[in-house]
């Protein structure tokens, strides 16, 4: 069997690994929560924020998990 195809290009490394069984707790290690602009350049990003649904700023689905509830687990 193969795992379902998931676009992990816009996820942080921590959230990409956290999609695998047994590594779900890695979502709390993600620190890629803000866009980081390229210095002295307008409109270009050095690092994009993570688009994983585990983050509070993503309201794209019902599987959203509060970071505060993850930390307390």
C-alpha cells in the first residue's frame, strides 16, 4: 500500500514529518509561523510560513488544532 499523496512543499520540515504515524507530536516543534521577507527587497520571501492546518492562523478546515492544546498534551 502507498500513503496518500500530500503536498508537503508548503509545510515546515516538522509538520511534514508529523504527518507520518507516530510523529504527530512534532507539530508543536514548528517555528515557521511567519513569513520572513528577503532583506532590502519588496515582495520576495526568504521563508514562507507553514501552511499546516495545525496552526491557529490557518482556518481552512475543521482539523485545526490549537497550539495551546498541543503543548498541554
